C-alpha cells in the first residue's frame, strides 16, 4: 500500500518535471489535429487568449495574472475537472478573474475540447 | 525562471479581501470607501508614496518608468498644449471666449468633476467646455479626442500641482450618482465578464500579456493622455470606452450619465493626489 502511494507520488513528480518536454506518453484519445487546433484557439487573441494571463507552452510574452499552465495531465488527472475550469471557473472561485469561456459562449464546446487536448500536452 | 509565479498565491489570497466589491454600494460612505481603497493599494505596494500613483503603471515598474521619464523630457503632447492655448484665446462669434465661462482662468482642473445640485447631475470639465460653446451659440466638440483634448491639455497643464479634492455632498441625489459610479466600477461586464476592479485593483502590478496593469488609485489625475498606441491625445472617457471593449462589452457614449458618475466616484477615490496632466503613456 505504502509503496503504491510512494510510486504514485514519484510518478506525479516525474510528470511535473517532464511536462512540456513531450517526454510523457501521448495523450490517450487526442489526435494531433485536435491538439493543433486547441493550441491555435488558446493562443488566438480573439478566441481563448489564454496567454493574456497564463504562461503556457512556447507562447510569447505571456501575462502573469493566472498560474503557469504546466504539468496539466499530472495536476488535472480528471479531464472533466480541467474542462469545467475553462467552461466556468466561477464554480470553483466565484471571485475569479478568469473568463467563463463556455458559459458566456466565448468558445464553442469543440474549441474547449481541443484546448483540453492541447493542455494535456503541457 | 517562472518560479516567481508561486509568490502569486499570496496575491490571490489578498484578492478575496476586496472589501468594497463584496458590499452593497450603499453600505459604506464615500469617506469610508476612500480609506479602504487607498489602504488596499498602500498595503499591496508598500513604500510607494501617494503622489506616485498619479503616474499610472509607471509607479510600479522601474524600467518602464525610466523609459517613460525619457519620453516626458520631450513630451509628445507639447504641440497640443499650444493648440489648446490658441483655442482658449480664440474669440467666439459673439466676441466672448472660454475665459468668459471659466472666470478668466484656465487652471480649472481642481474644480471638476462636481455635483450640480440644481440640475442633479455630475459636471465634468469636458462637459463644461461644450456647455460653454453651446451657451455662446457655438458648435460643441467631439468628446474623445481632437480639439477638446487639446483645450483640456492646456487647462490641465495650467492646473498642474492642484490637488484632487472631489466632494460628495451629503445629498440623496449626489449619493445616488456616486453609488452608481461605484457599482459600475465593481460590476462584471462583457463576454469576458470582468469588472474595472478585476484589472485595476486585484491585478494591478500584474501583466495582461506584456501590458503592466496600472493601479486604480490615481487613475484620474493625468488626463488627457497622449497614448503612443493612439498616436494622439485622448480623454478619460475615451479610455473608459477602450477598457469596456477589452472585455468585449459595449462601450458607452463619452459624457453619458454612467461615465460621468464613474468619473465622479473614481476621482473622489484619488482625493489628495496632484493633478499632473497631460501625460504620456505607452
């Protein structure tokens, strides 16, 4: 039991260390096209514009209002939770400064799914 | 390189304590608001003297400040001050001029905005300028930029060093206008669902992309502003409109009741800080 827990922790640490260097095994179920689209939508100023607030991937001059988006798969093993954060972050934090991209229709469902695919590569 | 982000956790904790946002606008008096608002920034940025807030984002970043000081050596707004002075001295068709409306003195900045008890409305300097024109049979000017900004730049320049001192009279209608301005400031709007306070209180000193967000304290002192991005002077209400659009909200008309009330609230919050307009911004 204890060993399993320790292994899990080690795995998490490793995941955190290697995130962003694409040394993690591929994201199950996400195809490259969706990942590419997710990155585009996330970086596009008129769409996600996530770089306004988050350091993520190789995006140039990111803002620092939100935390850096790294080791996403390790930190958000539950995909639904990550998706919910983008759909409506006010559920988690009513005072949040992050826009509710899904709830206020700034992004479509498929765009948000693609962003999650992309985030899982970070 | 990015480890400094960890320190942000502390700021998130602080943001939960934006006391003013959590209360109903009518729960506190202007004097109480002023204290909470000022304390918020002074606690958040210890060591920055009150008057420094007149310099917007440059109060918070030494490098940006040095670049800005270099620009202020040869101010891009200088020709506009001269154009404004010429306007001030130009006679209307009836022989009068702006001096006739402003007791002969262009140094008017500290007198605006004020509560006009008779008309039950907030009067800003730009509004008074156009009312002067209209009462003399002249055509009013556009409120965002151009001639009105030139004239305001001249008047602000002549007023440099005056202290902000906007009184909120203890009068039900005046309080209604003040509270409307305050509510506007703390209300989320637009598709991105941000309030003014989300960017200029909670995120002041942080970056939205590469743009350093200025603190709300002192926001009304330096107008009109020559913005490199505009390539010209703009008024405070032009900036309000731009900030509304950033969150994909509809901008309101300059000098609309909402924006005048907002200016009333926001200027009161900067009481005690010197007027230093016109100024230059990135």
